[in-house]
C-alpha cells in the first residue's frame, strides 16, 4: 500500500469512527484505531480540508466531530 493510500484508508476509518461515536478526542482515535500520530494527523487534515469534520483544540489533544452540513 502506498503512503497516500495509507492516509486515505486512515481517513476513511477515522470518519467512520467519529460518525459512530459522535465526538472523540485525537487520543481516542490514535489508541482505538492503532494509528501513528503522523498518519492520524495527516488523515485528520485531509478530512478537515474536505469539510467532513471539525477540530477544536483541547489541551494537547483535539476534539473531533462530524461537520454540520
């Protein structure tokens, strides 16, 4: 799997996880989906750029929600 495919797959997995949980922290994503920090943050950036999620800083973590349409 190429690096880009790895990021796309992680983004898909994160999006489904957030949809299921409604709101999660970046730490919950990293631990539950077993992602490296770099892959997780690149995937979150991709989802944010696509307008699929919102991020809000909370200490050293972020709170992630599905973006309102």
